[in-house]
C-alpha cells in the first residue's frame, strides 16, 4: 500500500447537522491513475469533505539510502547536477 485516498463522508441528509465518517482506500504503486480518478469522483459528491491523497511511491523518490553527493556524483557513481536555483530559473553558479 503506497497510495491512500482519504475523505470524510457525511452520513446525514443535506440540511441536518453533519455526522462525519472517515474513509480510506488503499492502492498499489502502479494504481496512481485509479487513485487520482477516485479522488476526482469523491470531490464531485457534496457529501464528501477533506478529500486528499497521500503517496510514497518508491520509484518516484529515488534509491533508499542515497544521502550524499560528492564531486557531483551519487554514491553509486551517477552524475548529479540538480539544483534548486535551476528550478526557479536563476542562473546556476559553478
């Protein structure tokens, strides 16, 4: 279970004081499209509130344990030149 969709479902009819029931639905790493579609459908129903998704996709985060970049390379020898400054459109200092 790497993806979870959370939401609160109102058990009471419209016009009455809401009674919220927390709900969650789990998805595997390969089911991101299904999880996003489920979120979208939940948001269309006014009985749902606080619809959110949480994920920890192993392939999207990187290799476990890589914590350092030395001389422009990761511990396994791959070139690493990512820079936060480059993301904002600023010129990189070298």
